[in-house]
């Protein structure tokens, strides 16, 4: 059911509408900054009216495309966060195939269906890890586009200036991508904590049984260790995520470049 809701919410029409609405808000903020706050003259190395107009159109178009890309990725991250909440709150719905697969992988027979009650916590974490690994890769694309934009304004091509509004737009894009990575990591971490809390309750329940409680305790402890060891997708520690590392390196490189070209 959670996957069905996720697929429904990520349909093209709904995704485009949400992205355009965010883009309109973004344009409004940038326009207000440029018109009321900064009031800066935009200088560019154009030669003649046609050249100046083309330079302006290409700059605005390329920046707008990067913003749209970033907002589309941010929308995908926020939708994935909602899906993580749905999956974490679900009480069942696992297919027969998934249950049999986890029972076989952990050395249990298909007749021991009740044992999946403990394994479902591991299944949730595995599923979230697999999905967030896909969404995490999307966050890299805005950084690639920004690097191309920054490289395109190198002195090797022409003597460009760096208007404050353009720098603010770049910085806002970087912050938005970093926020997306953080929010996805936060949602995944909360889901893992919820699964560990559920396993702790299973541990307490196993202690109250009169027979085989030692074996059950060891089984649950093994599953807890498996859940804690999962570092797939958004479960990777935030400081170790390639998105965070590359963005920080990119910010440092940009600041150094701007400082040396003042």
C-alpha cells in the first residue's frame, strides 16, 4: 500500500506541478532580491546588442535549468521521506515471496512463518536502504550542473564578472542540495531507530517466555546487529556521504577561485 501511494504521488503530472510551484516561489525570491535589495548592475563581456542579449538569455536559461533540476530532486527527496514514514508506520503487507526469502536467508523453514515477525524489522531497513540509495544518487546531479556553470565562467573563455545575485543563486542551490541530503538521512535514521525500538520490544517479550528464551534472545540480538550494521543508501553516516564531501570540496574550490579573482 505504501509503495502504491508512493507511485501515485510521483506521477509525472503531480511531479511537474509541484516543481513548477516551487520554481515560481524561487523566482519570486530572486526577483525581490535583485530588484529591492541588491540593485546591482549586471556586467558581462558582450560585444554588440545581439551578443549582449544572447549572453543574458543563455545565462538566465542555464541558471533556470539548474534550479529546476535541483527543485525536481528536492521534490523526489521529500516524497521519499513521506514514503519512509509510511513504511515505518505499516504493520504488515509483506508478500509471501519476501517472507519466504528472509526466512530462507536466515536458516528458517517456510513453516516458521511466525518468525518473520522479528525479521520484518530488518526487511523495512533493507527496503529503505535500497530505495534511498537510488534517490541519493539524484542529489549529485545538481552539483554536476553547478560545476559546469562555474567552469563556464572561467577567464579562459572570457572575462566574466560574478554578480551577487548569481552567486546567491548558486549558494542557494548548494544549500538546497545539502538540505535534501540531510533530510533524507534524518528520515532514514529515525526509521532505523523505530525498527530498533520494535526489536527491543521483541526482546522484552522473549524474556517473558518460559521456554527457549535464550535462543530467541540470540536471534533478536542477531537481527539488531544486522539492522545497526546496515549502511546502504541514506543509512551511510552523513559526513561519509559522497554528496556531502563533493559539495564541501566544491564550495571550498569556489570560494578560493572567487578570492583569487577579486
